[in-house]
C-alpha cells in the first residue's frame, strides 16, 4: 500500500510536469461560454492581458445584462495557464455615489488595458471613457493606477490627449496647409473635398486646443520600456499613436496619425522580429466587419495596410468578432494570441470571446478560425499546424 502511494505520487508529479511543458492543456473554444472559478461566464469584455511574475491578469469591461453602460467597473481575472481564470473582482469601480465624478456610475468605460511600470513599480490602467449622460460625445481617455495587479486601481483623471500639439512628423509644408483649412467650408461630410481636408488634418486642427478625441484604444510597451497609447481619434476617422511619459501616467505630446480618414477602430498592436503589426476593425458599431492589418518598421511608421489577416469561415467579418488585444506569450518571440469580442448589444454580459493563435506565412501574420484548440498548438511542428 505504501509503495502504491509512492508510485501514485510519482505519477502525479510526472503528469503535472508534462502539463507545465505543454502536454496537458485545456481547450480554448472561441465563441463559447468561458466559465471562471465560480462557474460564471467571464465578464471582461474589450479586454487585454498582462503577464506579471508568472501570472496572467485579464482586465475587461464588466457588462451588465441589459446595458453597455458602466454600472460596476473594470474586472480582473487571474490565471497561471490562460485557460482557468479566477475572478479577482472589480479592479476599478465606478463612482457609485458621486454624479460629478468622471467615472460616475452610468458612464461608459471601454477597452481597459493595464501595463506594469518597471521604474515606478505601479500598475497603470488606461481606458476609453465617455461621461455619463453624454453618449459617445466626450471621447476621452482615463488613467488609473494601483500598487497591485488586481487593484484596487485609483482613478487619476481623464482628458482628451495631446492638447495644443500637432503630430510630430507633420512637415512645415503640411502645417502651412493645415493653417489654411477653413472648417466652415467643410460643413458637409463625406464629400471628396471633405475627405481630402480630413486627410490633411481638419479635425486635428478643430481639436487642437481641447485635445484630440480618443475612443477605442490599446497600450503597447516596447522593448526599451517606452509605452504608447494607440486610439481612434478624429471622430473615429484616424488612429493616433501617442507616446506616454516615463511613469505611463500622461502623454508626452509626441504623436503620429495612422491611416488618416481610414476609419479604424479596435487597434491591437504587437511586434515580432523588429516589425510592428496592428490588427484593427472598421467602424460599424457593435456589428462585426472585416479586420485590417497594418505593419511598420517603427512605431512611428510609415504604416502600410495589408489584406485581411483572418482566414476561414466568417473571415470577412472577423469570425463575428472585433479585435481587442494580441497577447505575446512570455518567453517566446513568435507566439501570439489574437483576442476579439463577439458583442451581444441586447445582452451585453453574454458577449463572447475569440482567442486564436496568430500564425505566420512568409513572415506575415494571419489568424485562422478553429472551433477548439489548446496552447499545445504552439509546441506542435508547423506542418502539423497547417
Ligand atoms: C465599436 C467599439 O469598438 C466598441 O468598443 C464600442 O465602442 C462600440 N463601437 C459602440 O457602438
């Protein structure tokens, strides 16, 4: 009996070691319910994942059953294996009893992302904020900070970024053209002249004083520790990539515009072998549309658009979802997971998650639909993956 117990322990140890090395993975089922440690569908929409000291933290919008307005706040889940998630509760709460707060209950908090600042030892959260009762008009960014990855995060302030600043790569000639743009001439939208004026920066000029609009967003920390805030600006017509200060708590004022007038939302940025990649969506509200892919040799561009990176059924509508994040797996330069949301505007808390591996063909990323897969996928030889 004693021997039996000893062999049993050895076997259990071996199995566990196998699991750690990649032999024993739970399946990920894109689009299906994903239950947390309490048996409840994970409520972390428009989210992103931070890996910190051996643990993954998944942050996202807590969605209620009947409204996408923020009635609760931003949730946090933790995991050691990316499949089993422990509900860590609310990382940042809405202000429950203060209707004057930027984050008053009933505001809109979307697409939260958290990064860790090595210098300050703080966890920094940015998210898209719309003020209570104002629909999507405010188009602001908000920043919160915490000493612990699970929170509580403390809301610091909200703003429209880069007030008073023009894109740093705008030439003197382009600035001169901007000076001549007269908003009164372009009251009618979508005309060829209006499009050309947008490309030249009509809305950058309009919002110069109060700061640039900022809606769907992403954070990206580069290898040198510099962090960037990527967001849909200019009435969702143009993406901005803006540098954050060393403590990640404010913008430095240095930014570029990407794909002016291209109507991109939901930016998800990653870097492989020195090349920057960004997956985005078009702008169709909660309805899915075709994903876009961009690449650049530097964070500051030039950004080039490539064909739709999605492959397989419903690839023309991002498998029914919208990008939210690309997670680079720790310790690997070539393993990335594409994350997207399948929105359910009539029942927001029932929105689903798409997680799929990012694969590469001749160096270009693509995402192929799979009903089910597991993290062992990354250990299998490429031929078996094809
Ligand atoms: C699409 C955005 O990507 C979402 O985050 C949300 O803002 C919806 N639009 C609202 O319609």
